[in-house]
């Protein structure tokens, strides 16, 4: 980890501050939640983490903007920004389940160049920087995705309102799970615990850090159609994989009729 830049180390420091706020509110019995637009939940932890991130970035990197799920700075004309999901997996956090994640990426001209995915309860903080690999902060060791190269017996995170891809995956003997945090699922792909994940949402903060963390660990992240995309604007979902199975996932989505049109 000694080769990481100052800005990547700053992301780790932000994750440590986020942990303190998350754990202050976390309870195995659940926490109070409010509903935003589209029935999306939010807790005090979400808003407090988002606010402290903005405060710290404004102090240390005033030439960068912040695009956050709960709060953003002025994004007019910017090309350097931090993209943050203060608490991905809010539903799980709210019910007391330990599957949630702090996610933040440095995005320049739409490209993720550094990122962190961090779960305080799992004691798992993954940090990545372009060209330098992905590391588990708690041990300082480099991590790699799974080497599995056939779909049969692989594990893919999928599910949601549209279940066509789940049916297709089961038909190919893929073991399907659903972690209600795409950043947690992405962390599991990065560490080799599972082989892939499918995401059909449109928010860049859900995938910006996943992109760099997975690819620096040897995997691949594209939009739902298998194409590259920017992470400073709305996205077209995401296919997340160990790289070896990526084309298979692209074909499954296309054959299932779930490809997103321009």
C-alpha cells in the first residue's frame, strides 16, 4: 500500500470517519428510517456521513466537487469530483443486517481513478488506485478476483423487480444470491468470494468506486450492455465480474431482453 497516492490515503481516512458515524447509529435491532422519493430509505447515518465527507473534501480538496447520494456541491462545469454513497445498503442497515457499505471514488473526466469500498462490521476496507492494484487495508495485502472461468457453479449477485436474468442464470447452473447493497456485492467480487453481480440502477454513486476496485483486482465492470460509461452522470446499470465470465453475463442480459437502449 506504500505506493498509493495522498488522495487514495485520504479516501481511507474518510472511510474511517464514516465508520464511526455508521457504528454510532447501527443496532442489530434496526434503526429509524425515513422514505425519500421512489420509496428509497434514508437514515441519520446516511445524511451525517454525506455531510462530513463534503466538509472534509471542501477543506482538503477545494478544487474538487462532490456528487453524493444525499447531498452534493455545485457541479456546474466541474471535471474533477468525489462520487460518494455514504451508506449503500440502507435497507439492510435499517433492519440491523450487517450488509452495508461506505463507497467513494475520485472521478476525473468521467473516469474512476481511485476508490474505497468499506464495511465497518466486516472489518473490510478495500482501496484501489488506477495502475496500482486493490488492497485490503486491514492487512495491507493485495487482493484478486476469482479465477473461475465457467458459469456452472459460479456465484452471481442478481435480482430485483425484473427477474428474467435470475431465471437465465439458474438455467445455467449459476448460484444466485441477492445482497441488498451493490457495493457489498462488488466487494465480494473483488475479494474472490463471488464471481459476478448484476445492477440495473442509474445512480453513478452506486458503481463509481466498484469500477476501480474491481478492475484493479483483475475484474471487469461495464454498463448493462457491456460498454464503458462515465461515472459523473446517470449510468446504464452495471455488469460486475471477475473478467473471465464477463462476456457470458453480457450475453445473458442481451438474451433476456434486459439490455438498456440509448
